[in-house]
């Protein structure tokens, strides 16, 4: 009897832990495909799990941070979903590739054309975004998830460092340090040029040595041939003198 009570208490405790930890793991989140470097472009996925057993997720709204507007936002076509990109005028225009931009994307909305995200499944909603800001380490996107039974869950609470995760945390995109490929490429190109230059100098020196060696060999051959011909001439003259004397 005592063992049965302990087992029952353990089961209840385990169920309570799962119930409490469920929302912490099953919330709307955002992750980059690869890296999201400051000042660059990235493809990010908003991951939406279905937390209900009797309803499907049929709509997702993602609001973009107003304090760090993004000039370029492009959704990827997603079968079974229609997408709407909402733009708004900026209080302070952005400069991008030498052009001033006075509006930016403030919201992207996906609406299911069919069943949506059914119970027991999740869905990724990809976006190409940029240029990412260089003066912050993260971007906060407030998201609103709507179910087929009209329930609305607002993932809008901003996580605070050093504090427990809120019940409905907003998706946060962490930004990595800016990539600096130019300096590396320049150094590599310079090293390659120096290597090519040294190789060229070595080849030229080798050609010069080869030419010099060939000239020395030719001179030696001609010198030996001259000695042989001279010796033959002397011998012929001696023989001719003897015949006259006889």
C-alpha cells in the first residue's frame, strides 16, 4: 500500500513538472539558417508549434521592432498559407546601398488556406531579412498565434536578462559579430600575388641559368672541335712535308 502511494505521488509530480515545463518549450521562436551577422542579411525561421489537442493554428502575425527597422523583408512561398507584408512610413529614413528608404516592414501575417498547423505538429515560416542592425545584439519580434477555435495567444513578453523566462516570451533573434571577409580576402590575394611574384622570379632565374648553362656547353663543344681540327691540320702538314722530302 505504501509503495502504491509513493508511485502515485511520483506520477502526479511528474505530470505537474511536464505541465509547468510545457509552455517554456512550446512557444513561438525564431532561429537563423546559419548565422545572423550584424550589418548582413540572413534567412530566419519562425517556428510555431501547436500546443492544443483540439484546435489548429490558422494564423501567425509577426511584428517587427520599430527601434531597428529592416528595409528588406521577403517571405518564402509556403504551401497551404497566404502571406501579407505590411509596410509603414519611417520617422527617420534609412540609407541602404546609397539610397534613402522612407518605409520599412512592420508586420508579416500568414493565414492558412487549409487545415493550418494541426495538433501534434509544428510549422516553420521563413523570411529573408536585412540589413541587420549593427548597434544591437538582438532583435525582438512580438508574435500573435491564432487557433481555429478563435483562441489568440500573444507571444509578446520581452525576456529580461537574469530573470526567469516569462509565460509568453516574444521570439528573440540573437545577432552575431559582423563578418569581415574583405580584410581576409585582401591578405589572401596579397599573399597569392607575392607567391606568384616569387614563383615568377624563380622561373626567370632558372631560365637565365639554363640559358647560361646552354651557352657554356655550346662554347665548350666548339672549343673542342676547334682543337681537333687544328691538330688534324698540323698532322696533315707534317705528312705533306715528309712526302716532298722523300
